[in-house]
């Protein structure tokens, strides 16, 4: 009777404007050396969740390796949330925030070793208005920046830099926010409210020094004022946590309401404008390979 392991490799061919041929080739070679049967599935943007579910039910894979960005990881996690499977990550997206927070290395060779063989952690997710978030979501200026970036034709770091300038140039007045948690009620003017399961954005910018992805809690990070100096500090990785304009609340459930519609993003994807966020932690939602 064969004891060969079954793994699935899910590849997003268009994420990050990166050619995935090398990743697929290296993964197949690595699997062959480990005597692992590797099924490759390339996403199309149509019925991917159901196709991955069918593959998992057929192959009973012990691990699903994901070559893509945060959006692809979240899609696969949701597709197999009722299956006993470990997810491995080969960072290959335009937004790789989760891999940054998991301290995954830069080289494909090292990431293959981790994805195929290493330890794993049981990671929390967050439900926000019924949608799942892996690491960082927010309302306010950063979501406005992401909206502007998605509507622009220039990609990469230059595109983000240009849209950061444009977003600051067209800065809207602060919005009034009410944050309700088990600790009480906070009313404040804010430029940005972050719902954080982790510490860093995909750019490496640390917004939530208290973030732990498997502690059964998330943080609400309130940035009350976000002038050019504070914004520059955040972009350079120097989050001003001792600043009176920054407040961090750790909780497992929260309701955030605003006095007017505010731009909202989940894990780097713009999600329209909102006036209310209902947030709760989803403990131990996914098992992910870590160094």
C-alpha cells in the first residue's frame, strides 16, 4: 500500500506580475525529491474556491502550498476551512503582508523547505462585517490610498509613492469614530482606524507592535492625527506608539461606527465605503507553516 503523501500547489498566475514558471518547476522538483505527489492548480478568478474544494476532497492533501499574495492565501484558507490541512506559503504577490508577519525568508529555496516540511502554527483570523481578514484591515487614509492605487495605472513601489502623495494632497477632514469594546466606549476624531491581527503591512511598516496572530485577540489602532510628519514616520517603519495621537486597544470583539462613509480595505483590497464595522476574532482558523 502506497504511503506517498499528497500535496496541492495553488498558483495565482497573475499575482505580483511575477512569472510563476520557476516557482512551479522548483516546487515539482522539490516534491519529487521528497516522494510527494504534487497536484498543481492555477487560479482563473472563476470558481476557484469550489475547484480547490473538489481537489482537496479527491486528493486528501496533507498540505496545500500557495504561490501568490494575501488575497490568494485568504481565498484558499476559506475554501478549505473545514478540512484538516496545513497551508504553506511561497510569497509571490503584490501584497505579501502575511509572509512579512510570519518572518518568511526572501529566497524560494528556503520557503520551499518551510512550506513542505516545517512546523506550523494555528492562526486566528478576524471577521469584519462577515468578511475574513488575515492580518490588517483599516478605514481612513490608508484605505483611500489603496483605492487610489487600484484605480491608477502605475504599479509597484513607484505607484504607491505617487498615490501616497496624491492621497495626502487631497486629504479629507478627520472622521468622527465611536469604538465600543468590552473595555468601554471611545469617541474620537480619527484619520485612520486599523483592525490588526498582526504587526506589519506588506511594506514592512509596523503599525501594531502588540500584534500576535494566535492569541485569540486583535488590536484596534486609532490614529487620531496623521499629519505629514507622523505619516512619514509610519511609512519609514517608526510607528509613534508613544504619541498622544495613537491609541491601541486589545480585544476579541468590537463595533466601530463613523459619522460619515469612510473608505475601507481588508488585507490590501479596497472594499468600498462604510459607516459601521462589526468585528470579532475567529480563533485557530488556519494552520500555516512557519520557520
